[in-house]
C-alpha cells in the first residue's frame, strides 16, 4: 500500500502525476487513476512525444493500447487503455497529457536511483510532505 505520494507533475487539480515510495507513478486524469511503472511512463512519454499524432494512430505496449476513432459528428478522438481502464482524449487532451508526462520524466531524471527493493531512496522534492507531531495530546481515557 502506498503511504507517501510526491506530486511530480500537475496540469490541474484533476490531472496530476504522483510518485509513491515504491517508484510507481500514479496518473490521475479527471475521475480515473492509473498506475504506471517507470518503463510505462517513459513509453507513453516517448509515444505521445512523436511529432504528430494523427488519424490512423495505433500503438500497443504490454497492456497499454492507444488508438484513434471517429465519433458520429466526424470528430477524431483517441482512446488510451491501460489494462481494463480507458480514457477518451481529444487533440488538446493529448497535448496536456504530453506536457504532464514530460514534467514527470524531467522530475524522475533528477532523482537518485531506486534501491534494490524498488523503493525511492530519497526524493529531492520532499518539501510537499509534512509530518508533524501533535503539539498536545488529548487522552480519551480520562
């Protein structure tokens, strides 16, 4: 279970990427939450970072799938599936996701390597975490 999350990228309150103490990236996109390994994060970044995503775009990597579709009005949209969960993206959403992934990859490059257990050794941007002891303790037994 993930106990410590560090926000590594943010587009809005509902579109963010966090990294937990296990090195897993938590992509929060509107109401969906996806868990990505570092390899999967880099794959999405590389794929979406191509010069132009256009009609007839299809890709598959492990259990990640990306494909284009056309709705009843003739508007092109994309579906990104990670395992059994998916999201619909329009061109502007793809651009937002690319920027979010770029920010997360840039953050990851500044971090120390993972330990042999796969945990983050020490995050440089730990200022987001605040662990404070209570200033007074109240006893519920009296």
